[in-house]
């Protein structure tokens, strides 16, 4: 883990003890800080209690005097726009921060390094993992963390010359004030998380703060696929000059057919942004081009589960909104689309430009009836309700050369714990049905 003298003797309250929160507690305690920690879940509190550390106590920050604390460290999942902790901290002048801000404060005590920070509405996990892969294959010391599910404070510090590649959500940026990334990237912008912001403008402003934390001589990289991102890029260029602002043009990057885990127009833009970042880090084409072909992609994001009978099975469970599903539909010409779950909206408008790629749709979950109504005038629809039924029906209908894809355009919480559990279930159901249909010779070729 990262340990820093920047925290020694200071006092922090930590609210939220999932992966990043627990990692924060461990870093602060190991650094000699005094920590009050809290989570509404008893099992999470027990993990802190088990440490038996003299500098740690369990206490709800809303019930203690926060005067004199050096920070209230909030999990990104805590809705600070409506949670009373924001007012409680503000009332006594204590900053509300996250684990990324603690990492920023610890940076001076780490060996010399660079930080790449990547954000956007969609594609940031793939782009973050791809930059990590490009660096790793070029033998650059590298760590990956942030919203991708790896708390950065829990990573072993890099030796001199290393690169920390961070995926940042808007929630994490809201809690960060001094990161000053050597390279910052914004892939795209579309409406999301509007329950946490004062409309889309507030969400955009949150993303743009990543660049406001940079110095004028640090690099900013932008996608070119939407006007909102280009507006942020232009504002950035006006402040620091075009030398340090890079708007990528995916059409100039050739060879996508050789990158099996980077198919579709959206992944061409992700790759173009990753290549631009890699070149700013000093990699040449002889280093990054072969690495694009060897990239394996992310679990649950356009993940190639395998093929059976000439049909490709794709797990895109991480697509939890229509904007995220739309590029997945653009990636293949004949798709048996499994869609539905807990809806974030009442339409699929962002998917409709690619409806010609859909051979048939199989609706599931709470959104199933509404999505079926929307899709039935356009494509054949099976009201499957359950994921297992949808996979069975799609597998039966798909023909060689076609794709069975789980890309739900919805959250998972109506039927599954999270999108990972949903994607795991898809994999397991596919494997079980293949075995059931071909017990002697059938298999998934991964």
C-alpha cells in the first residue's frame, strides 16, 4: 500500500468502507494518522474493528465533533449533493475529500512518477486498461487504479519513472482538489448521473474540473465524438494553448481489424486516445501497435466469452445505460440483443441509430415490458423476463456468423447484486447451455 508522512499525526473521518474506503483506512493508519471510520453495514464496520489499531475508532461522522479534523474522506458512492455529511463538514471548515485526493497529497513522498487520469461518460475503463497494457508491454513500471475497481492507495508504490493510470468518475473528481495529472483525458460526454448534479451542465462542469487541476504545461487529450467534449477541449485550449491540447482523430488510426478486443467505432476512439497518451509518455509505434493486438479487454465490457457453432457470445454487462450500449450495437452487423434490467430512463433513443444491426431482441428484468413495447415495431422481440431464458432463446435462434450479446442498457439491481454478477451469470448460462446442447463434442472456443 501507499504510506506517506503527509498524513502522520493528522485526523480523518472515513465514511464508506467498501474497497476504496477500507484501503483508505489502511493507508491512513499505516501512515500514523488518527482515523474515525463508519459504514452503515455492520459487516464493513467489523473489518475495521478487527484491526485492533489504537489510532482507529468506529464512529459515525455525523455524531462526532469534526472540529480540527484534517478531512472527511467520503466514498464516491455517498451522494454528497444530498447527504448531511456535506453540511456537517462545511459547518466546521473541514474539507470533503476522496481517496484520489489523498493520493495527490501523498505524491511528493513517492519516487518520481507521472500520473495519467482518464474520465468520460463511457469507455473510460477500457481506455484506462489499454493505457496500462501499452505501458506494461513497453516495460514501463505502471499501476492502474481508481474507478476501475483497484483502490490506488492499496497499490504498491512504483519505483522511479513509473506511471499511475487512474480511471476517474465524476464522483471521484468532485472529491479531488489537487491531483495535477501529467496527462488528463476526456473521452466523451453524454447525460448520466443527473440525480447527483444540477442538470447536465453540472455534470459537465464536474468532468471539466480534472483539467482545471492541471498546470498550463500539462497535456490534455480529448475525444472528438460529441460537441460537449469538444467544447471542454476548446475552453482548455483557450487557457493553455493548442500545444498541450490534443483532440484525437480515430480515422487516422489504421489496423483495427487486427485488434479482436477493440472492435466497433467506440473502441477505435478509445484506442486512438490510448495511443495519443502512450506517445505523450514516450512510446513509439513499434511499441504500441503490437500491444493493441494483444490487449485482452475487460471483463463484462465487450468481453468475448467464446464461440459455439459459429456464433460469437459477447458479455457487455457493464453497459448500464443506453449510451453505453449504443456503441456495442455498432460493433457487429447481426446481433441477438439481450437488453433490460433496472432502467435509468424511459427510452432507448441512443441505441436506435444501430437498430439495423439487431437481428432480434430479448427483453429481461424490470425494464423488459417497456423495452419490448419500444422495440417490437422495429425488430423481432422475445419477452424473456429472465436472463437464462433470454440466453436459451437467443442461442436457439442465432445462426453462424451472428452474435449473442448481453448489453443491458440498464443497471442490474432488479435481479443481480451488480453488473459483475450479471456478467458472471451470463458466462455460466452460456457454458451450461453449450454443454446441455452438445454433451459430447460441443464446447465454447475462447
